């Protein structure tokens, strides 16, 4: 193989992965940056870097003067490649492991179907004050209701600007949920799970993900080729895993690192 195209969180990482794939060093290749990375907003809307690494074409004279690499010089590169592949395989096969509470604010998302029954309405909470302040600065006209118990807070938002607060595929809503969680749990010993919803979006999104999972599972069965979904937050990946858990013909796993971690659907 004379070239390799790889993704990474930055150009350096993508280049390193391509060099391992080719078993070459940086002075033996030409590096072409296909896509520059972007950070996005708290990891939301961010993009990976993509590079194309091509093996340099050597002239006959250079090849004749170049000393032969013995087995000892080749072995470390192969060992490095095997070591990386081993780590990658372990990471890709790792299912959604239980996280410590509070490790990821997106982990605790739940739909209205799962909302705890013992929630009581809260007034003048830190969550409500923060959301009113941030939505006012955004120029949004919204109404909100805050419910909670000793383990979680649920904020339901309604109003004519609710579509703006949701954003594309819920990205704005997720970002606001993340910030609200930071505010609510600042200097707190016991972590409170925070969920911000708008116009029942999270339940609708869950149903969409369930339909998507089943449709893609049928595609995998028909084509006998695995399918990689777009990067999702931990809760959305959990919905995909749960939806296909009882499917006798396909299995699911996750690969990648946050915020680019995604679900793979493949044949059993």
C-alpha cells in the first residue's frame, strides 16, 4: 500500500495513525491535509482532521545507495503497529461501560417516558435562574418549568422560540444542558443529574433513533456489511444499543473517543 487516509482529533494524530498503517516514518512520506479540525462549541459541532499520507517515490539510484533494513530495524515498527492495533481493537469492542455519576452531563439524559414520578416543582432554583439569564441574553422568549427530587432536575421549556433552543439535532439543547449541569453541581458534594428538554424533543429524538436503529439493522442483514453511525452522545448511543439488544441477527458496539464516539452495527 502506497498511501493511507486517516482521521484524527488533530493533524498530528491523523498523521501518526497513517504512518503506523504504512509502517513508514515521516521523512519517507508526503503529507496532504485534506480537512482541518475545528473545536466547535464544547465539542458540539466539532470536526476531525483528515490527512492523506503518500509514500515518497524513490529513484533507482537512491534505492541502490540506501542500506537494506535488517529484521532488527523493521521489528520495532511492526511491534508498534501491533501494539496500536491491539489498543484500537480493545477500544472499539468496549461497550458502553457504567460511568461514575457526574462524569458526563449527557449520560443522564432521559425522555419524558422515563421521567421519575416523584418530581416536584421547584421555584427560584439555580437551574432556572441560569436558564432565564442565558435565554434572555440570546433574545429568546421562552417559558420553563423546573421539577426535581434529591437526585435529578428536569427542566421543560416551551415557547415560540423553542426551535432555536433545540438547534440542529438537539445540539444547542445539549450544550445548554451541559452548562446548566455545571452551574447546578458547582461546589456540590452530591451530584444532581440535570436534563433540559424543549417541546418533548428528547422523547421524539429517542423514537427517531429507535426507527433509525431498526432500519439500519435491516440494511446490515440485507447487505451483510456493517454500518457506522454518526457520532452521538452517550445517551443516544445507549438508545441504539438497547433497541437492537434483542435482535438475533445483528450486534452493536462503540468505537472512538468522545466527542466522536459512534455506534457500529454489524452481523453476529
